[in-house]
């Protein structure tokens, strides 16, 4: 279907070739239909849907500014019309012509024929005018009508579902949650908050709450409420407890309905300074020296949610002086920093990381931040910028610092470019802090003694759980770090490395690499975090006693597949 649509649009010249290429890439990356990607990137919706109708061998009906006759629309109940996103628009002999927005709606023909008790012919209409026609003919969707018809004196804003959503966001902000999970099951709807990296259940509701709840969230996030078979992404802007939040919404179809994850970003949050990040003194001195270099590429790596963006923002705040021009390109702009020019990536209009970077070079910046290096084009433009007198910061997703070089090589970046531009790599994880209110000194267990290599008579800190930490024993998170500083020997090795494996081995033998486990163990010995957290974020393995096992929940941090969605430290 998409191939035929592309060929038709190319032949008719209805859509520019570069827009078609961008839409095909966006459709594949986001798992959305090509026609939707085209419209998101700025193509005329009516033009695209006319072509889609031709490739689908369906008639096209232009509903823009039109309202079908009441004689026809009365044939279909409002609930059924909204549920199927279909509206009768004309008659053709004995048959009723029913407009739908997708060729895949052809499976509804038998259902519509049964409901209308007449033969049915389907026609294709563009989604926006179709929705407007449904509104004009049947009023708002049932879930919106339920809000409007709520009997409370406060009106729609006090409707039960709206109050539930407001209360959930309020609880999330008060709990310092990074995201909210709405999950449907056969017998209940579960709402969980992720606090300090761990999920906790905060509410469960009967299953009949789910349809109006999801419809409200999707409408608020600008998503298609009729689409329930494909993943969707959207955004909500709201104000909670005198704070402006940007909520990124991800909807995914599951066995019992669509699960929804909402990531909370407080754009006005107070950013951390370098000293507040929790780096060891030696690492902090190295980091401060590297970011003050006049040119070169500096990478921060780690899994999704490991605080990479927070670290880079701390560096930008340190460099944010009147004598320096700083430009950032991000997806999204997570925090606003006064005095820094920040650009939001907009793929739908062709504003990608690489394109923004090229434009940056004409703005004569001193410091450039690229939210994430995802492909060869972005990597090569970033390296080119670093070789022409700019210090460039960016992130990649790898498990350790030496592997960042391997990732660039895998993208197809020549080794000599990496060797001449890369200044250093910082890798990090976030570990949960022991609650200072309820932590206490205790006798170490055998596993803790072995992992921390404690002397006889040494103690460890552990926490009971209290009101302050919500009886979890942990309160907040801090970073653990490793770093790799490239010297001439490592650059020479990189020049000779064909696949990066020999470079990684050389880096791990080098005194220029300080592994993550050293910082993690130091923080556990000082009582900042626990051995369980050390085992979770490092590759340390210890022989266990027969009567002792590694505590539940201990596992390696995962590397996220996409995005640069960082959790605040």
C-alpha cells in the first residue's frame, strides 16, 4: 500500500521528493502509516488522502466544510458512529455511502450493513474533516459528553475522570516521580509511579474506569482516540502545584487495552551544579578540565534514565558566561537555561539534529550541545564541528566509556576522525541513596564484606524505612561515574583499530580509564548507597554462601533503545 502511494504521489508531483523521503523514514522509525507521517511533516491532508483513496480503489469524499444531511446521519447511532469513526454521507441506489478515514476500516462494512439494514459502500475521507463532520452530526464523543454532562456544580473540570487525572499528577509531583504508568488488566486498572528509579503501585481502579480515562488522556495529548491498534506519542502541558510540567505521553496497545506511560519533565526545575552531581574529587577535576578545552568532542554515555542530560546541563551552566555563545539542539528541550540558545528538534519540518548542527556552524558558537548522536550523519557533523574550533557535547547509549568509541565505529564514522576529535568519555549510572533519616550502622553480611572488601570490625549503613522515605529506606539518587581520557597511545591504537575491539582492550588496560565499580564501591563504603545498588549497576559478581543469595531486584541497568530521556538526579 505505501509503495503504491509513494509511486502515485511521485508520478503526480503532488508531494516534493525530499518530503516523501523524510516521511518514509519517519513512518519506519515511528511505526506509523506513511500517510500520517506525510501529514505530520506538512503535506496537504486532502491531497494525501485523495491519493490513498486511489491506491485503495475506494471513492474519495471531501467533507471539508460540509455536514451530511440529518436524514442520513440519523441512520447510525452516535455511539456506533464515534466507535467506528464512520459517518453516512450519501446514497447510491439502494446502498448507503459511509465515509471512513482508513482503508483498513473495510472490515467494518459487514457491521455497518447490519446496523443500517441496507447495503453499504465505503468511501475514504481525510481524518480532520471526518472528525469535524462527526462532531457536527453527533456532538462530542461519548467520553467527552460524559464529562460535559457530569452533574457537579463545578462543571466539566470537576468531572470524576478529570479529577482522577489531576489527583494522579498531583501525587506524582509530591512523590518526586519521573513518570506515571497507567496499565489495564482484565479485572483492574493499575496506576504506578516511578520514584527514584523504582516503580510503586499508588492506585487500582475497576476496569470500567479505563475507557473514559484513556480517552481523556489521548484527547488531552492530541492523540487519535479512534486508533487503538498502533502505538502513539503525544504531549500534555499542565500546571501542578505552581509548576509548569511538560508531560510526554506514550500509548502502546496490549492484550487488555492500551497501556500509557507519561514522562514528567519540569522545565523550570533547579539544575544541579557540577559539585552536586556526586562525582569523586578526581573525576570532578578531570571533568572541569575537559569541558574548558577550546575544541573537541566530549561524550556522556549510559542507559536511558541515567542522568546524562543532567550532567551535561551542569557543564553548560558552568560554561554559561558572557564571553561564550552556547547553542543546544535537543529532543525535547528538557530544561530552560537562561542565557543559552536552545533548539527543539522538529523532524516533521526537516529540522533534524544534523541539519540544526550545520546551521549552528554559521552562528559562530563556542559550545555546542547535541542531545544525542543517533546516526552517522549526526556523528560526522558533530565531529566536523569539533574539528573547526568548537567544543561539542553529546550523548550515546553504551554500557561503559570505552564502548562509546565502538558505537561511533558501528555507525560508520572513520577511526581517524574519532581519534583526532574525541577528548574524553564519561559513563554514568544512578544509584538510590540510603535515607539519611532512618539509616544506621550495622554488622556487614558476608556478601557485603566480600564485595566491599571490608576490614574486620568495619560496619555498613542500612536503612529501616520511615515516614520521610515512604518506608522504602531510600531517598533520592546520586550518580556513579567512570571516565576515559584519551592520550596519544590510545589515539594511536584507535587509528589501527578495525572494529574497535582492540581499542576497548587497550583502554581497559590503560591508566586513563577509571572503571565504574571503583566509584560505586566507594559510595557504598561511605554509606551513601547500598551493596544491592552497587551490584545492580556494575558487573561485580561475588561468590555467595550456600545460605545467602543476592537480594531481589539486583540486575544490570538496561540500555534504552531510543531517545534521550534523562531522569533528574
